[in-house]
C-alpha cells in the first residue's frame, strides 16, 4: 500500500518550492526530487496540495509496480500495489486509481 495523506507537509513544501517560494534544506533535497514530478503534474487552484498528494501516490505506486522483483508477482495476481489517500480530519481512507 502506498499511503498519502491530506495534510502531507513534504508535498506542501514541494508545492511551495515549485511555486518559487523558497527551497529545500540539504537533507530534504532527495525527498523533494522524488515528489516534484507529482507536483508538476498537479492541478492549479485551491486543491493544489491535495492533487499533488494524489499524483504522488500514483507516481510511487507505478514505480513500485515496475520494480523487477515485483512484476512477476503482480502479473500472477499474488501481489497488488494499491494507492490510498488518508484524510486525518475525517479519519477516512480512499483508494486512488
């Protein structure tokens, strides 16, 4: 399971950096590099961070599903990679397709 959450600080920070509002400190640059492709594909507007969270979950799930060690198990139906978005306020989780 790849779990993203509604108020993800890392994604929110990546959105701020992408918008030109600051940068990541050294230790977070790797994480930012992993999240940034999701931010670049996200929608603009009020739901920017939420859209980036969902896009990041999809991106990470697709990367996992492409891992050499997992491909055969997924193809055989023995393993699934599932993306989920958790909303702390409502304590609900929703599958992301």
